[in-house]
C-alpha cells in the first residue's frame, strides 16, 4: 500500500497538488495577513479549529469505562464529560451562524476555559487519581498550543489549578504515595513546560505575523508601483502615438498649402511680365489664403499644447455674452454669405452677463460658428440663439447640415477627431477645434455638448454660469 501511494504521489501532479491544497500549512502560506495581531489570532483560531477542537469529542472517550467503575455515584462526571461534546457542537454551530467579525477568537477562548477548568474539576474530584492527572497533563499541553492570547491561557490555567487544589484539600488528598507524587511531579512539570512553550509559541506567532504582514505590505507596494509603471508606460505610449499622429496631420495639412504656394511663386517668377495685373492679384489672394490656413493650423496646435500644459491663464470676469456673440456673427458674415447661408438669431439690445474669460469665450464662439458654416450646405440656415435658465446662460448654434451619427458623437470633442461628416465647401479641418472648445469651456466652469442625428443637422450648446 505504501509503495502504491508513493508511486501515485510521485507520478501524478494532481495528487500532490490536492494534498498540498488541503494542508493547513498551505493555507497559512497563501493567506492574507489582517491589519492587527488580534485579528491574526482570530484568523488562526479559525484555521486551527479542527485541531484544537478534537479533544472535545475524543479526549473523554477512554473514561467511559473508568468513570462508572471508580465513581459510580458521582453524577457530575458524566455531565462534565458530555459537556465537552456539547461545547464542541455549539462551537461548530456558532462558527456557521454567528456574524461577529471576531467570533473565532471568542469561540476559542470559551472552549479553552471550559476545557481546562472542567478537567481541573474532574481531576480534583477523582482525588488526584494518576490516570486522571495523566489526562489533565495531556489537555494542559493541548490548550498550551491553542492560538489564543497568553492572558486567557494563563488565567484559565490558574483557575483550573486553583479548583484542582481546592478539591484536593476538601477531599484530604495526601500526596504521600509514590504514584501520587510522580503524578503531581508530572503535573507541575507539564504546567511549567506549557507556560514556557506557550510563551515561545506566542512570540513566534507574533514575529511570523509581523514578518508576514511586512512582506505582504512590501508586495502590495511593489504591485502598486508596478501598476503605476504600467499606467505611466501606457500614458507614454499614448503620448508617443499622439505625437506621431500630430506630426503626421500637421505635415499632411501643411504640405498642400505649401505645394500650392510653391507653384504660384514659380508662375510669378517665370511669367510675371506677361501676366495681367488682375491675375497676379488673384494669385496673391491664393497665397494669402494658404498662409491663413497654415497660420490656423499652427495656432490650433499651440492652443491645444497650452491648454493641456496648464499654461493657459483664465481671467474670469463679467462678460456681456450678447455683445460677444453679435461680434462673432458679424465676423463670420462674409464666410456665411459666400455659401449663401442665412444666419437667424434672437439678439436684443439688453446686456446678458456671464462669468467668463473674454478672449477664451470669443475663441469658443468663433470655433462653433465657423464649424456651422463649414458643414452647412449652400443656401441653408444657421440659427443662433441665447437661452436663459435660472443659473446659466445657454448659447445654441444649430445648422441644417448632414448631422453627426450617434456612434461618432463620443469622439466629437476629442483631439484629431476625423468623422464621416465632411465640410460642404472644400474647407479644411485639423480636428482640433472642438477639443479646444471643450477645454476652454470647462476652464470657465461651463458645459458644452452636441445634439444631432444623421441627416438632421447638429446643435451645439455652450452653457456658462450666469451673473444674477
């Protein structure tokens, strides 16, 4: 049988793993240490319960035949013996139904007191019979190994010995026979050794706990640092990807106007004498348009860099949003007229004050209005209105363009957002404008959002704190 078991253990890893996982030492080696040593005692009482609870069910079995022979007229003997099993059963039930976080420690201490004091009573009532003292020594050794606080161990042992001594005195027990003298010496030596060993085990438990807790905290710190490094690596990877994307977009967007200007310059250099004055002026306008486009690209990149680097300083003051909105509409009137767009509004002469940065708010309005013009088909209408709420002022710019699909709206205010909706007049877009708008509005303690559907146009809302 032994050879077969060793063969199974050696050749079948699952057998070895199963035996290891059922080992108490495996449980101790893979457990999480609690924050305090008292909680650690509670946890050890939970883990070692099957070991120290065994005497409650088996220790009194050898005395089933001894007690009736030696003390047939002592009813307390069977009561205390059966009480051991009753306490063991109650402990098992309490572990299942009791919800107190320290229940295992309390259960262990209660079992300890009953076991050792009941055994002291039985040994004293037996008149210090050598067989009973032998059982007493065994149980003292058992309780000495229980994972409880030394205070409870020593106090229960002291109470038990006092009961034992008092009963021996009442029954006039004289330790003058060799058997009783040897039994008493065994009891004294067992108590002394148990006190020393229990103290040593307690120190060992505490040291093991402190080292285990220290290692656990070190591992947690290492894991946290590892997670932080992973997060930093992901952030660096995202920044590197963003940098590559920025360079690619800027290079692509600057390449076309530069190529166009280079061709115009070549024409002017070769054929300037034969070109009409009006045609030369047209070419110069094209150069100016290309330069404006390049200037806008560079400005957008610089703006997003300043906003993300927290170097943009907001000067939040009282601003007349009605006045700023009128100026922005007038500024974009020529671009709207070029596409035969009608701009409807509900402007009035009253002053509408909000808490905002004047320059930042102007940039927000310009971006939203230019977007509405850019994505509106020829001859359509753009509606601009102010809405008053109890605590905010809401600016709404609504177009009649192709709209933005629901699945793309989550990317609307992100950097370099390239959506399926395209400008209707061949205008250029860097994909940075709305991300700048979002950062500026949030920097002024406001909100910005879009409501749109495919084929139904888009409405952009900017909400800022109102001055009441």
